[in-house]
């Protein structure tokens, strides 16, 4: 069994260049808490990318490392 976190992260643009630092930092933060990125969703990119929707998973309680895993504060 797994638990999931759904996180919206703003897309930051510098002219026509997408700055990936915002969502990369979020992925790193969640990874330190024991979460694994399983999906990055972009809803209707034809309207312009405004946010990344990240889905993370980790084993639900009871696992040998469950006590060490913490949800990042966002």
C-alpha cells in the first residue's frame, strides 16, 4: 500500500525560457522526506504552462523506514 501527495508548483518563465529550479527544488525536498516522484502533469499546455502538478508516492505506514519518512512542509 502507498500514500500519495499531489503538489502544484508554479511554472516560472524568463522570457521564453522555462526556469526548472522551482520544481526541481520541490522534487529534491520531497525525496529527502522519502517520497518518490511518479508523475508530472501539465494540464492543457496549449493555454500556456502556469504550473506543474507533481505526484509523489511512498510506502504507507508499517514499513521498516516509515518512521523516518516525513512529509515536507509546504
